C-alpha cells in the first residue's frame, strides 16, 4: 500500500450496496475496503493516512451514529459520509453536529457521493496535520522543567513578567530567562507565538 493511497471504508450490512460503492470508488482510483459491521471497520481502519468512511446509519450491533460517537471519543481523523435508506432528519442533524461531511439518502447520485468523499479526504488530511502538530507540541512540552511549566501557564494566563515573578517568588530576570528558554525549546520568535504554541496542546 503506497503512502498516498486513498482508502474508502464502506460500512453497510447489505453486500449489494457494498459492492456497488466499491466499484464506484475503484473507478476513480480509490481503494475500497468493504465492511459488514462497525466493529469490523474499527479493526481494519488505518488512521495514519487520510481516509473516508461511507457509513450506513442502521447496522447490526454498533449503529452508524454509535460508531461516529466512538470515533469522536478516540479522535479518529477519518471523514464520515453517512448513507441511509430511511429519511430521518433528527439523526442527520445529530450526525452533522458531530462532524459528518454529509448525510445522503439512498438512492443517491454517484457524483454527489464522490464529491462528498473528496470532502471527507480533505477533512481527514487536515485533522491528521493538526494531530501531528499537537503531538509535536506535546513532545516539546514533555521536555520542560516543572518551573518552566509554571511560567508558561502564567504567560498563557496573560500575566506580565513582573506579576509572574511575584507569584512564583523569583526575580523578574529569572522569569525572563525562563521565557527565553521556553521560546528556544518551542522554536518560536515572540511571546504571542509561544502562547499559540502552548495552547495548541494538552497538559501544560
């Protein structure tokens, strides 16, 4: 499997629908992986590359909406395009609020589905970029001393060097030294960039 190969996971308990969508996405160069259940898809999912999940709402076992909720909890990057044979506005609204790309009712137009799959790949790629940036930020944060963590929390809170010095009972010069070290470790050139870097990760 090449690094730039685009995978479309087709999750539907109807084999005819799986085969039809698999043929469609293959015709434009995507790699289909057909799954009869949500659990099967989770076992086969490669979440390190941009991907799309074409997902039926009604599935045996874990439903489509339950799978979406689990994916949100796990911070899975793949974009979801829901398909449904049942006109269900409340479910569609809930799916879109949780980040689904679209909610298409069967039978759907092939080109519309392909367009939405393209949108799902774009959303997935953006989430992966953000996730990698956050992982890199958290790796750098792990290298901070406890005192540097205290200082950066107060910088993010908007406190001046003088106020930070008073809070931590250290000199302003020491605070400035910590600030300089933080900017060096974060590889940023200004206090605003330092704040943006620090607020882009969990656990400061």
